[in-house]
C-alpha cells in the first residue's frame, strides 16, 4: 500500500530509525563529517587537539543559545532576543562584580537571573498581552541591547575577579570549562526534553496547541516557563562569553540568535514546532562551530562568515520543508 | 443521581451571543443525542462542559459537584472526555504520546530523580487499548499524522477511553468515516452504554442519532428547544424541531430521502 514500506532502502531505514529513536537528522551528521573532512583537507591546522578544543570553546556559547532556541521553537514559539539578552547578561554580571564589587558567585548568578528576567518579560507579554512572539522578542532584541549599552555606558567592563575568569578560561583536565558547562547543560536539557512530562508537553504545545489545551495542559503557563528558561539560558551563554573574554562587552552576542536558530533548525527542530532534539541541536551547533572555525583558519573575512550562516539557515529550512512536502501524502 | 446537570448556561463571544441559557441533564450510562442546525451552539455547549470555554453564567455539576471553576485538565480527571471533530491530535507525536498526553505515567529513576515518563508502560497500554478497540495501526511508534483518517480517529477514541471516563462527548464522530467505520463507531457507543458510560453524541446524521441514543436534545438558537425520548419520536419530529418555522415538511422529506 505504500511504496516507502514496500522497498525500504538502507538509507531510508536508517533515516527513519534515527528520526524515531534519536530524533536527529542523519543528514546533519553527514554534513558534519563532510564539512570536517573538507576543512581537514583545506587547512593543515584543522586536525589538531588544540584546534578541536578551540572549536568546542567556540561552540559552547552558541550551543547553550541553541538549546534555548530548540525548546522555544519546538514549542511553536520564537525567541529573536537570544543574542541581545546574552549581551545584557554578560554586562549585568560584569557590572555586579566590578562596579558593585559583589562576590563572584553572586555576579555569575546575576547573569542567569538577568537573562531569566528578560525571558520572563517576553513570556508575560506573549501570553498575557497577546503580542506575537515575533514582535515581542524582536522588541526585546532592541531593549536588551540598549539596556546593556546604558548599564555599561557603551564601554566594555574590564577587571573581572579570577574565579569568574576561571569559568571561561579554566581547563580542568585540559578541557575548557565552557565546554564542560555546555555538555552538562545539554545532558540535562536532553533528558528534560525527551523523558519528562515538561519536555513532552513542550513538543505537544508546539505540535497542536488545541490538542494540548484539550488534554488539560496549561498552555500559557507552559509558554511563560519556556520563555523564562530561554532567557536564563541566554544568560548562561552570556556568562560563559563574559568569562571567556574576561570582560562585560555590551555588544557581545550580536547576531548570535541567527547562529543559534540555524543550529537548532539544522539539528532537526521543526521551525513550526512539535519536533525537536537536543542531540540534533548539538550536532547543528558543532556544524556552526566547525564552519566558523574552518573559515577562520582559511582566513575568510568575517563578513563572508555572516553570509555563510545566513545561507545555511535558509538552506536548512528549505530542505526541511522539502522533505515534509515529500512525506505528506496529499 | 444525575451524572451531569447544566442549567442556565450562557456564553457569548464579544457581541455574539451563542448560548442563551441552556439546560441539559445526562444520566449515568445514558446516550444523549445533541442535534441542531449549524451555528445552533452545539460545539460551544460541549466546550463549556469540557472546560475549554468558561460559561458566562449558569451552573454545571458533575456527580453533584460544581465543576464550573475547574480547568480542562481537572475535568478530565473527574471523567469527562471529549472526542473532537478535528480530533485534536498532536500529529507529529506517536500513538501513546497522544493517548497519554497530559497524563503521562512517570516513575522515579535511581529512587530519587522524579518525573521520568514511563514510555514503555505507555506503549504497552496504548497497544492494549488499540487492540481492545479492534483496530489495526501500521505501527504504534509512528507519528499519528501519517495515519489515515479512520486510524487517527481510533487514536482519538483510545485517548478518550483509556482513563475510565464516566462521560464521553463525541462531536461528529462519523462525519468523515466510511460506511463500515460508521457502524463500528455506533457499536462502540452501544458498548460504552452497556459499560455504564454516558455518551453525548453530536451528529448531523439523524439516522445514526435515532438508532443509537436514548434521548435527543434539540439545540436551536442557543436554547434547548426540545427534549425527545428516542423511542417515542421519529425523523419528522426531530427535523421539524431542528428547523422550527414553516418549511418543516419539505426538510423532513429531504432528510428521509437522504
């Protein structure tokens, strides 16, 4: 009755298994391998331990942001303020540590709290004031960036205490701290998304809001939590970046939402919600990391990197939509 | 004791009054047909029972308890289920995810980590329920969006029956089905009745309604216009109550032909 089942090729079977069991796209893994191979051939510096750690380091910030994007987009929402909230959070943390001279743990927590507050405001405006997520988070993109510039008076805040710097530059057992924090965050995020009611309800809300409502899920309440979580994760990313560059830079994270959303989409998150996987998103984040790293090694101007990321985003959504059209039997 | 009592239910959306004080009762194990023209307020009335809509005024009691203030999740837990006309399925999720949506069983991991969804148990119970309904699905682990209309409805029905409901509301359950599938839905309604489960059936197919219900309530312009014992009524009377007005005989004749 259906040709797909009648002669399942190896690829089709593997594809289905990877989608059903691990919720990732096999293509994304292939792209990652091909991309890495190409970079290894093109640049003699690509295949080295130190460069691998560089990639991990660069991926950690984007990876944390991409986790936030995965949850929000998986729930049928959108958060365009990720990069700006990340910048605001870094400035907030640096301000608390340098200008207010509060202890490092307080300053680190301030990053996450600042991000969480911005996200909560997003969530309240979307679910209570009923302004579309696209507009609210676009507005927050401007608001958070502006506030970061106001707090820092438009200047980079230097002079972080050693403990904060360690979070960004420390290497226990030779592994960069940000990479460790990313892995821990990703493992928790994966378990929550795949194995808890919260995670399953997140995807159900994104899949069919009316079905979720009929099933008794408190959709608005759930969305508020998700946007708050998204902001807090952007805050965590801001903390990692601040600690890595040893300063609170009000322009940090500019355009990072573009990269984060791209990573999530490449990883198999349905742009319209209902399907998402953290494992896939991590592959997507690695692809973005390798792409940026490789282009750096090849001394490609950063202007072109922006173009490459934008093109990859459009391409990834195109492939996703193309496959959906192919799968639907209409 | 009467299972469900609605009295004086009013509901308006902005300037549009949909329900003008509806009274309705359902006894345990009773099959009540709810009929009425398009726009009579049938679906709106049902959604005030499930809690998707909050009635503006009026009271709703279920097993003697006031449920007006409860949200849809709380009302489901009391045993009120609804099978929606559009089925309200999460189409990218698999069968058990849909059946257990909002009520996923959880188990502790390592004795202290709480709230891990017990997917194996969900799949097991889902498969059992599908089998009990006598349905065949290609695979229980596939997204329900890839199923046919009848198969998707099986999932929606399974979702409504898995948690021992006391009242099942069906909104046009046979509208999109093939003839053979219609019969199985009607058989299902009879089986629910025999198990003591009350059913409210919304349908435009009056033959179905007449063959399976105990009582027929006609909704007209947002009011319960008639309350007919199915055994003591006929197609003509039901149709004339639905359309009201003068051209009853023509409508009845048309319905009898159809």
